[in-house]
C-alpha cells in the first residue's frame, strides 16, 4: 500500500484532524523499519530519531539483546497464565528493587505510564486511608481519569469534568507552595523529577528531596512519576537520584520495555504496600507482568548497565545541551531558554509558531523532533541514549541552519 492510501485510511478510520495536522507539519512518511537511532520510511528515506518515542527508545530501536530476550519468551510462554509463577517477572521485580532508591521493593506490573500512575494513586489511598493529593501545575501524568486529575493542564481536563475529588495543584518548583498545600488529609504528593510534557522544566537542586521531607512531615507519601525521567533518561537510573530523594511510590513505564514491549510498573516500599499485601486482588491487570514484557524490561536494564548508558546519557546530554546553548546565544530572538538534564532537553522558543516551523524544517532535513504536549513553545530533544557524538554534531549543524531560517521568518510567525 502506498503512503497516500495509508494516510487516507488514517483519515477515514483513525482521526481526520490529527492526520491533517501531522501532514501539515510535513509528516507524510510511513514507518517501515528502525534500528538504533534511525527510522526508515517505506520509500527508503532515513530519519534521525531525536524524539525517541517520547522517551521510550532509551536503548534505541530494536536493540538486539532486547529482541533476543523477547523472542526467547515468544517461543516459550509469551503471556503469563496468571495463576502459575513466571521467572521474568520475578527477575525484573528483583532488579527494579535493586536499582530504585531507598526502600522501594514491591512491584505491580502494568502496561503503560498512565496505568502506573493510577496504581500509585490507588496504593497511596490504601496505605494512608486519606483522599487528598497535591500535584503540580503543568504536570503530565497521563490521560485516564485518575492520572488526568493529577495532570496540570486544563485543556486536557476540562472536557472530562467532573474528575476525581481531592486534588490540588501548586506551582512546580515552589517549595513554599508545597509546604502550604500538604496537610494531615494528604495521601500523597505526586511530582515528576523533571517535568516532561510541561516543557522540560528542571527544578532547583533539592526540590524532590524537599517534597519528600514535606510529605513525610504530614504523614503523606511522595509519588515520583518517573515514566519519562526514569531508566537513564536524565543521566541517572531515576530522576529522583539527582538529589537523593527517596519516594514511597514510583511510576515507571516508557523506556522500561526497551522500545519493544509495552510495560509499566508501580513500585512501592513495604509500608506503602501494606494495603495490597493485606488484599492483593484489590488491584489487578490481565496483561500486566507477561513474560515477553518482563524479559524486555530485564534485558533493557542489563543493556543500560553493559553499555554504560547512565554515564553516556549524562555526558552526551551535556554535550548536546552545550551545543544548543551556543545556538541559542546566536539566535536569542528564536530560543529564549535551553533546559534539560541528561538526554532530556527542551528549547523554549520565543513564539508558539516558531515551534511548528522548526519541527517542520527539521523533519524536512530528516531529523525527528516534536514539541511538548502541555507547552507547544518547547521543542524537546529526547534521543536514544546510545546516540554517538558524531550524530549529535550532525543534528546540531542542521538545527543551527533551521533556527537561522526561523530567525529570518520570526516577525511573521
Ligand atoms: N507520566 C509522565 C511523566 C509522562 O510523561 C507520561 C507520558 O508522556 C505519562 C505519565 C503517561 O504515559 P502513557 O502515555 O504511557 O500512558
């Protein structure tokens, strides 16, 4: 089938307006295959992936060790029967307990980021017997009802009201606001260690640690939403490692599946897990904890260790950011600010129209970037952590020439 026919089916059977929007931004290719940091379309055109599936492709596309692990399970027992035990789930749960901070120990496997967040919210209510949650403006926690209630953008929330009761939102990176909002009825504070979809917002050093201290002072839990920051994205295993915060509950997904399998996990301390230990079937999932997904997770964590990807994320990310900082200095009329940690970088542009134009120009040059969901003025760079410096140099060169074109057009945007 040719690309036109495929896009027509998208228009007819998936969504006409999103299809037209993507086409308008120059996205008219159909993916055929991918490897490492390269996506090839059905006509043989190669794109450098600087978006990484919104953070899903930490170990790149189709990493051979993840493929091998998944294939092995595919031919043994791909999905768990739900009654007998399975080895990949046991091994992945043990490994996650080892690499997560503090006393995080127990895992509940699910299939996506929003499910992992839903699980955290339910477990927090169960553990504390409280109903209030404190979240941040501009937060993105997913789009099912609980996580949508925690999400801090009205545009996504308003059409679905009434949402859950008991959620308050405070400005991100504002310790005093957090202090004022948390009280004896608060079940948990839920935060991203770096806000992803909110616009790659990096908090001041120590913010997550302060959040932990404030939550605990009031007998509340700290939920770290590591769906985007986790698994090496910010240069450490988890975003909270940056300032040594120890959450009671953590939501992990995206990169955990090695870009091959969907998987998420709710990870909690023994104290947080109390209610689920008493009544384990209060929260269940048919697909969660399948052998192929857990084997993918385990292989992904092994690849990160073997290929030293935490250090590479920190170093390549710093190199990337330095290069973008230099471009921002040259074109301050286009790039207001560059923010980021590790391989999670955002360019805050002077005008919203500049984001769409830059994205289209970069894609025209075969480099995939996109803006953040809550803030279309921010173009995010979240490549596979394995991207070599030579490719980063090429991306920077193309970026500089595209930003120059945006600068020439900025008054008309
Ligand atoms: N939490 C964070 C921090 C995210 O960035 C996302 C998705 O971008 C989610 C939750 C929701 O994940 P999913 O799209 O897998 O439901």
